[in-house]
């Protein structure tokens, strides 16, 4: 079998596997037998699956013995490493990077200079190449953290070109001629110089890169990245520090690019600036989009297609690039999510998790929440802050003003919410209720006034900092991470609870594994608390509106807050679902959590509330107990236009 025939056979096998996989999920995704088989596959350690696959690829190259085929496989491994790094930036964190070739270049030049100027061994240069490119990622990431979409793409494109031009004009790096006669790698007296030797080195580096990338994806950090990609606003509000995680994405992505670049330099033996043009960044982007954005196996398949398919088409000479382009378009039309798309739906997410016995879910959560509250109070006292007792003001809003141009959305509002109560805010649409929530949670900074939570000012703090201080919230329009599974949404809500370091996540240390297991268990409990455990493995988009509301509530509660803000949680619910919501709110109060509620359903508000504030055109027009609000003339006029009987009728059953 010739090299071209062998590569074509491999393409057919992998494309067939990808197509069968897609059909299997569509046809049998809910079948218990298929689910059981998937769970058995998932129980096999990822590292062993990666190593087994790469060993098979190495064995095929060894048995075939064709130098050309082996050389193509080395290039596939190089592009796969490059794609893994870009996948962290684009696939996980959702940051469009059009200058990724810069990291590849920095890694290549670092290794090449160390090997030629200081005579270091290639393997000794790898850590420095990775370190330098990670630093370059931080340099690129820091000033671009607040840029998005087109602006971010332009800046990264400029960074890539700036890096190439710098090497072109840097005499120490050989200028436009580059660096020649780069030594081969050497280990224990053996010199790696044949294509099969380079394939072995490339597969080992690729295995390490894939395993580390998989560890990151399934860690607290990886969930944070994906949450930012899905909805940065919601991610910040549940405690995910988006700016910091974006910076980490650039650093991690740069490190993978440096690894690929260093290997490329020693394998080619000579590099120059023309090896690192914009077209290389585009090819790396095609690798991850074609394979499936965010999919690690997809990166391998994408690299195989992008590198290997043009070689298979060599016999068509001048027409091969046209045929290649047509085939790429065809594959994307048939599989728009990629050849090996990341499927986040998981039929049995708690498979293998030990069943808990004894107390019911509510009792377990109550016990855990009491422990968390006691620990938070101890930390609060140790920091010199006064501990807020039951019945004392946990939220103080004084003279808050928020203005947009000439419109005062919130006008000199003052009230306090006591620890342990259910406090509702009502009023006509456009009254400033959600704007006030945004001021409290740090989404917007008020123009004037003060907001204290637990006796400390929160004005000017970022949303994730306020969330980490024990404040949860839901949104007027549901803001779940729609392409994440239900249980993953709740696990993101647990982000502030744990402090796993990046290196622990990458190495998948025992401490990190323990944290992940605890996070999974807690997500299960909170889903059970709101009655959603049965659908934990489904995508958030597959749930009904009311069920999505329940999941959003579970996510807001996951970090054991002492204050939660619910923005119209009953919107879109039928009467039965509203009764169930009533029960959930009361259960939350029994946990000792203070609830602030924006709601238009007057019957629900009057039933559950201890006190009610009424906003009209941004001003506070009434504050009191439900019975007082029902009779308040200003409320009747502002809210229902003098129709007092309507208000009384809507409040019946309270």
C-alpha cells in the first residue's frame, strides 16, 4: 500500500467513525443501553485512551515504513499541538485570535536560539520555550482583556504581524534569513534524526499536551472558560472572574503554541520569519473549527484533514487546493458543529457517584449551609467586621441614584433588608427594579448613594467579587449557559467555593480530584433541592421555561449565599409551577438565606413576603408589610391606576 493509499484509508476510517458517532447520538442518545456503554467508555482513564490511540498511529507508521507517510504524520502531530493551544483560547474561552502564529514563532525561535547559541539540548529548551510563550500570552492578554469580537481579532492579528516583523529585523535571530543548522534532539546518547524518531518525539509531546488540555477542560478553570464563552455577564454574576480567566486562557494557549513551535524548529532544522505568517494562524483556526470548536479529539481529526488531505490530493496537481476547499465546505455543511463536535449532554452525569443515605436532600443542604454560614461569620469576625445577626440589616441601600443620560432610572432610593426575611420589590414596568438589582450586584455603578452588604460597601466592586461575598442572583431574562449540561451550570455556580490552582487542575492532583468530586456531589444536591436532578445531564436549552428557572435558582444557591436576588422568577410559569416556586422560596428562607424578590405576580408576592418596597419611575413610593401595601393609595394609583378592587383581587389567597 502506497503512502497516499494509506492516508486515504485513514481518512475514510476516521470520517466514517465521526459520521457514525453523530448518527448514534441522534438516534440512540436517550437509549439506556447506549448510555450505559458511554458511561463505561468514560470510566476508562482519558490518559490511557490518548496513549492507546497514539501508539496505534505510531505502530501504523512503523509497520508501513514509508518515510513520506511518517513525515506527514509528524506534521499532523505538530498542527495538533498548535490546534490544542488555539482551542483553549478560541474553543474554551471564546476569544477570537487571528495572530496565534506569533506564539508558534516565539516558541520556535526560543528553542532554536538556545540550541544554536548556547548548545542546549532540545528537551532542555522546551520548558523555556513554553515559559516565554506563556509570558507573551500574558503580554497580549492583559491590554486586550476588555476587547471583544472584531476589535479583539484586529489586535491579535496585529500582534501576530508585529512578532513576525520583529524577528525579520532582529539580527541576533538571523533577520530575514532566520536560523540555520538547528541541532537534532538527543537523549541518553541517542540522536533523533529520522522521521520515525521525530514521530515518536511528536507523539509523546502531543500526548502530554492532550492530557493536560483535557485536565483543564474538566476542571473549575475549564468550566469558567466555557461559561465566559457562553455568557460572560452571567458568568461574572455567579462568581467567575472573567478578566483573570481570559488572561489565563492566553497564557495557557501561548504555552501550547510554544511547545509546538519548539518541536517544529528542531524537526525542520531551519526557520525564518516566512514560516510564521497570517496563513498559519488561519490554518490553525481551520483545524479547530473543522474538528469541532472546543473538542480535543476534534483537534486531532482536524489536523489530520488539514495536513493530510492536501497530500492525498497531490495527484490532482493544480486542482488539489480547489478540491480541498470544496471538501472542507462539504464537510462543514454535513457536520456544521465539526467532525467530532463536543457533546456536552451526558445522560447519567452522576454515574459512579456514591449514593447518599440517611437525610433527605433538604436536610443535607440545611446542615451544610449552616456550616458554611458559621464559617463565613467566623471569617467576617476575624477580619474585624461586625457579624450581622438575624433580624439586622444585611442589605442597606441609601440614597442610590442611577442615571442614563437625562433619565433617572433609580432616584434616591433608600431601604434596608433584614437578615432572614423575604423582601419583595414591586412596581410597574420601567420602574427601575432591575436597574437597582444591577447596582446592588456590581453590574452597574450607581451615580450616587451607598450600598452595604454585611456591613461592607460593595459600590465599585466587580460582580464576581460581590458574588464571592455571598450574594447570588437570577435574571429577568433567563441567562443559563445554554450549551452546557444542567449539572455543569450548577457546578459553575460553585466556582467561588473552591480555590483549586491552575497547576493543580493541569496535573489533576489528588486535591483537585477531591474538589471536583465534591463539586459534582453538591451540584446533585442543589438540583435535587429544586427538583431537577432527573434532567441533570440534559442541555439547558432542552428544558422548559419553568425548568430553566429552577436550574437558574439552583445555580444562584450553589455557592451557599446568605443573600439571593430573584428577578421575576415566576414569569412564564403556569399556576401549578408558581405554587411549586412558592414552596422553593420558602425552603430557601428556612435555610437562613435572605431573599430579595422582584415579581409582578401579586398573589405570590403577598403570600411569601415579609415586607414589600414599591418603585415607580425610579422612586420609592411605599415600604411596608403586605397588608399595608395592599391599602396604600400611592401604590394603587401608580401600579393599577386607581383600580383598588383589582389590586385586592390579585392579592387574594395571600
